[in-house]
């Protein structure tokens, strides 16, 4: 997560915009989900929603998270199939 989640609000907003544009803003409504993450990832991701809300950008954290995950998955795919 530290490699894919930008550290500044401006970069996070740009990542969210990039993600939305890559999906032509059609990201669907989805369903609430919960995921287990390592303590290291939690420490990085947990403050994101509050930081964005305090900066006047409430409800965008899900798109920032999605953009970071999308980047990770694209990089993983580019590396090819996982070995056994």
C-alpha cells in the first residue's frame, strides 16, 4: 500500500480522478465489504478517509483506495503469472 497510495491529499485526489476516468466514471454502486489487511497496511490506510474529509473531500476515500488497488493489480498482472 505504501508504494501505491500517494502521501499528499493532492496526489490522492489525482489518483481518485485517474481511477474514475479509467472507468469512465462508471464504478457502480457496489456493496459494503470488509477485508483483512496487515497492521502495516492498516496504519497507512486508516487515516485516509478522515484526512480527506478534513480537507473538504468527504466520500472520495473509496476511489483513492480503489485507484491504489487498481495500480497494484495492473503491476501484478504485468509481471505475468504467479509461479508455483
